[in-house]
């Protein structure tokens, strides 16, 4: 249960059982911390963001800012939205 004034994002971690397996963190309001989360797990590294044009309009700037602010060199690959991509 959250206490009044607690500004942490709500999130959960889900296991994905594919290949060697990995975890996916999902939740409302977690995007601003994505860079910090990744840098904490991986250390200094590069990141690639792969998105479509619709999702990019909504979230790309905030995602790239978080990654860059955490010291991650970031490359972006944006594809046109739709079935053809």
C-alpha cells in the first residue's frame, strides 16, 4: 500500500520465458527512470530504441532523455507505423 506523498511509480516485473529468459518491468510512470534502471543493471553501455512513428510521438523524447541523462549513448530507429513495418 502506498503512503500519502509517495511519488514512486507503480510497477511490476514479469518474467519472459523465451530463449535464456529475461524480465520485463511494466507500470505507470516508470519511463523517466528507464535510463537509471538500465544503467544500474548494465553499467556503462550503449542503448538502442526501436519504435514506430506513433509510439515515438508519445514517448521517444522522454525515453531518450532518461537514457542520455544516465550516461547511455543512445541510437534511435523509428519505423513508419502500420502493418507494413
